[in-house]
C-alpha cells in the first residue's frame, strides 16, 4: 500500500522542487524561532534558496509575500479544476491520472 503524507493529502497538485525547497527552508527558519520576516528573508538568502517564480532577484519581505501568494493562487486554481490530489495513479480504487490532469501538471511545471 502507498503511504500518503498527511501534510500533503489536501493538495490539488504536487509542489514543484523549488516550492518544496522553499517550504523546507521556511520550516527550518520557524523551527529556529525566526518569526520576524526580515530574519526569515536573510535565512533564505544565506541558504541560496531559489525563488519558485524563477526570478533571480534576492529575497525581500515583499518578494516572499508575492511568492507565497502566487503559490497559493496556483494551488487554489488546481483545486478548483481537479479537487484534492490523492496520488491518483496509486491509491486503491482510484483511477489513473487522466490526460487533462497530466496536461495541467506539465503546463504548470516551474522547474
């Protein structure tokens, strides 16, 4: 049986590698007690975390807000189109990903 990560079960699409790296570094910053976004931004810049949008500009508080807003909008769009992503290719009783969903994933791939 395939194990589903409970923290990802409500996603309408998988996160890109860049989104995953950003999420990991944000979790790291918060775990270290960083709650001031200027400190979080310093943490992202010092770790050379690439921006999921593809921008090569350094992180700023405004850039972080924009990136997170864009990721959330993309996840909302995927949810409105496909519902909850449930590893359709592998869970018992679920049909394989249909062509429309595969096309969506290809269209929105950012890395």
